[in-house]
């Protein structure tokens, strides 16, 4: 049981390049999330998904796209990276429903855009 | 709108001192949930506690304790007899719709020997 995994762990991009971050969970969780963490700003929600085939915008969605083609995977895409997207990205998942279950976080991806 | 405020950006203590991390929240929901997470220097997020709005009892877990007061919309976290291993960034968070988390900006705790 690996929990929540993220690929890659580190990445350096040049402005304008594209990339996809992969999040995978093996806990059969319905809900998945992408957050970004910036110094002094805590974690902010980018996009989230409440089930396979569904996605929704969070607090800071601009410049990102997501897809949830399979229940266990949640992909975050940057079509044209900008220096403002330099950040640490965390994926999380939770069982789902009306409760307040513990969100399980991945180890994070540190992205630098030059 | 929901909001979490952690006014203390950084706290420095000497080992064995007690330290309290403050968390103030805003929500219009009558039922809500609050969380504390720890982020050690290695970077991962570690879940510490979840508390729902129905339960105002203080919680104690070893050297950790939490004081939840609805009257002041606060959910403060106290570490008793701090240790160097407690050095980390601590986040308070409020659950929103679809179990999204709204985080505070975090408090960095530095415990020196």
C-alpha cells in the first residue's frame, strides 16, 4: 500500500515548456486534489476531482489543466510554464462523502520554471 | 467565505519550553471541521488532528494538546516540553465543501537545543 505517490519529485522547466505531473493513489479514494505551496502563503487549491471523469476549479486554477480518466490517477498539466508557477505541488486524496476524513498527501513535486 | 489565520509567522524556543501556536478561523457553516498538519524539514505533510465543531473538549496526545474554543473561533495547538524534532512548519486548516481544505499560512517553529 503506497498511499499517494507523485511523479516526478523534482523538475526544472524553461518558460513556455509544458509538462504533466502525475498523482496516483491506491486507497480507492473518490476525491483528489492538487495544491500548490508557496513561501508565506500556505497551501492553495488548484483543481480538484470528486470522481472519475469529473474535475473542478479551486482557488488558483489559471495556467493549469487537470484530468481524471482513471479513479486512481489525477494529472496536473502546465501547457506553457511561467516563472510564477515555480512552487511545490502537493496531491492529496480522501475517501469522499459528506464527512471530514483525513486527507492523505503525496510527498510533493518541486517545480522550478526559469 | 472560509478563512484561516495563523498570525505567528515564526516562533523560536529553547528545548523544553512550552509553545502555543495560534489558529483563528472564519466560517458561516454550523458544522465544520478543523485540522492541524505538520511539515517537517523533509517536506511531507503529516496529519496531526481533526476536530469537529460539535466537540469542544480539549484533546491531549502525549506532549501535544489542542484547545478548541468556538466562542473565539480559535483552535490553538500547544507543545509541552518542546524538542528539537518538533521543529517544523505547522498548518491549521478548515474543511470546505467536497472536503477541500483551506489552509492558514503556517507557523514555522524552531526549537534549539
